[in-house]
C-alpha cells in the first residue's frame, strides 16, 4: 500500500473508530504529512521504512530547533501509525517498536501574577455588549482553568449558578464538573441578561443547548476568535509576556497551589488524566518559594 493511502486510512481510523477529538486528529495529520514529505525526499515506501529512517526523521526535527516535547509528540504519532499499519497487514514489522522517547525538559509554564490578572480583568468595557461578554469569558477562564475548546463548547444548561459549578467536556470527550467563583457567576449572569440577547438579535434560541458565549453575529465563538480577543486585552493591559488562553489556565493552577490547594484537587479541576501532567505546577511553587527565601532569609 502507498504511504499516502495508509496515512489516510490511519486518520480515518483515529477519527471514526477511536473517536479522538478534531484537534488531536489535526495534530496527527500535521505530523504524518511532515513524515510523508521526509519519506518522499528519501524515496521511501511504507514497506521500506526502517528504524534508522525514523531516527533520522526525529533528528531532523531537533535540527529545526523543535522542543523535545514536540519531537516526542511526533514519535507518539509515528508509533500509533505503524502499529495501525501492522495491525492492518500493511507492513510485517513495526519500525517504531524499539525507539526510545526523547527526554522531555520540564519547563515552567507561563503564568500571570495576581496583580496582572486583576489588570487584565479590568480591560473589557462592561458597558458594551462585547465588552461585557469578554469580561464574563475572562472571569470564567480564570475562575475555572478551562481549556479554550471547553470554554467555547459551554452551553447555557452546563452552568449551574445555584450550585456554583459548570459541566464541561474535556479531552477524550470526558465530562467533569468544575467549581465557578462568585465573581465569575455574577458577571456571567449580567452577560446573559444584558449582553447576550443583544448579540443574538431576534428569533434566535436562548436556552438549553444554545452556546453560552456567542460572537458579535450571535454564532458560536471559535478558538482563533477567543485567542485574538485575549491577545488584544493582554496588550492593552501591558502584560510582560504575550497573553495566551492557556496562560490563564496556568495562572488558575498556580494561584490555587500557592494558596494551599492539593495537587490531586487541581488535577481533577484541570481534567488531567495523569497526575504527572499536573506535577509541572509544583515547579512553579518551588521556584516561588526559592525567590521568597532568597529575598527574606538573613543568610540566603
């Protein structure tokens, strides 16, 4: 079988049979197309691809100055692809079977200081429909630590103001319940009463499965749209680093841990399947403790 046909079959498999999210399938597609370009240059067929070829491909990614985490993701994609190809009898042996994963250098995630969060939240103008919507979105993101995909997927019925929580669907279509702070709930309530009806216009659904946050035309917000909105407010707030949606998620986790939350609770709220993913935030707290020690201990 041709490599391109095998890749197409693999992407259909992970999308339809394994039910992976659209974002994960897109990442797999990008990784495999990059490998296909490599194979074409080497004039490799699917059957001819060996372990040394995969090593050279990964080494080429390092030469492009890609992070070890990104290279590791490419390796995961290749492993899944070749396992699929072997299971379908496209190839006799799996060339990725004995490849070692690159050691991932754990870097501290970027986050905002508390005063920077406060400054950011003051940027939207709540006197306008879009400003009120944006203030509500920022409050929810910081209050819950949701991913952008989870935020734009929220429906009105997912929010339980009486209990003070929100239901969201995370990676792998896993559902979780996350607490929402009083300030965020109050801002969302104001948005629902004053801004959302104006953005929706006439004769549009307003309850049940309708999206919680809508764009200026009353439709569903996109990931790119939210990214642009947050980036613009970050610049207006004069933040020291470019603002990304994930930075609010990192800030949420960091501020909880700094104030005594346990790692397991933060893991559940973030929707991490593995506690090791959440443990990256302990590095942030340890670094802050070192700074405090150096600044205040007489013999530091």
